[in-house]
C-alpha cells in the first residue's frame, strides 16, 4: 500500500474501485479496514475508494504525542494530494466525522462533498464522563472493549446476538492500545466550532438514534453549525456501519452521485 510521511507520522492507505474519488475516514479504532472494510467492495462499485490509516491507528507510525484535529485533517489532505484523485468526497465516522468536517474547512480545495457520520462539534459532560469511564478500564482489555461496544451498538442489535461472547469478540477490535487511548483523549478535547461554519462543501450529516456513544444531539448540532447542510437520521446505534450497512451505502452513494 502507498505510504507517505506527514509531519512526524507515516500514513498508509489503499485505493480500489473506479469512479469519483471517495475517501472513508475512520474514528476511534484500529483503522480504516476495521471501520469500513466490510463496505469497501460495495462503495467500490461506483467510486474510487481511498481508505487511509491515520495517526492513532495500528498501521500508522508516529511519535506518540497527543493527537490534534488539525493534524488528522492535514493527514487526510496529504493522502488526497498523494493519491492524485482530488477533490474527493469525504465520509468520516464518529471522531472521523469531526476530522472530515475540519478537513473541509481547512482544505476546501481538496473536498467536493462531505458526510460526517455520528460526528460532533464539541464534546460535552456526558461524553467526558463516558470516555473517562472507558479509560478507567484500560488495565482490563475485556472490560475496556465491553464499555465501547455496549455504547456503540443499539440495545436492539446487542440483544439480537446469541451470547456475550459475540459482544466480547467485537470488543477485541477495540483494545486499550496507546493509539486508541490517544484517539479517545482527542475525542474528549474535540471542539470544531470555529471550523464548522467555514465549510463550503455540500454536506450531508448522518445521525444515529439511539446513539449512546456520541448522542444524537451532537449530529443535530453539527448539522446546524454547517451552512446549508442536509441531515438524515438512522434508526440505529452509533455503529450504523454495521447495523444498517446496505442502507448506509445507498444513502451515501445517492448523496455523492447527485448532479
């Protein structure tokens, strides 16, 4: 896979498919494949898909310092330049929703349309408390994963599983690595109020309801903060990518391929 250096970080990405360029930006987690890997083939039917692993992901190499929103936005912009496929449509999940919004504001010439999914403008007391609870379990990988998966999926979805072992299996992808901890710490510090109003790209904000990880109101606030943005809300937990994958792909494709 192509690898580039951005500041003190080495970032890798893969490209597949054909059509207009669509970059899928992960949030807290192992990286692009863990978040979007099961959707890439669907998106690649109509799009040239770019899937980066940003700083904090397991595939990225960096100096271990605190992550910043500007740093991740610069990494996204650098991948767009290196791939030579810009301007692109950006889809960002969770923390990645704030990252793609920041990228659209800071690098407007590189972004055509933007889709924040389960994103946010600013962290609140609820999320600070929730992330604090998660980080308090970093000594126990199983408990750490259970907190994240319990809040990431809707009760309906979790109750559809056959056993707690299935929940724990999902949580194994969310181990308390140093990168994951830094991603969560950035989520606590997220505040893009000064950037959201500068976004010029056509924007579709996707919210999830019920969302216990990044509560639905955050997506509604992000929609309100971005000029002329559209909004759609899924009946899903935070992990709409898993709970409603086909409908999610359909809604995103319809938006990025509209005239």
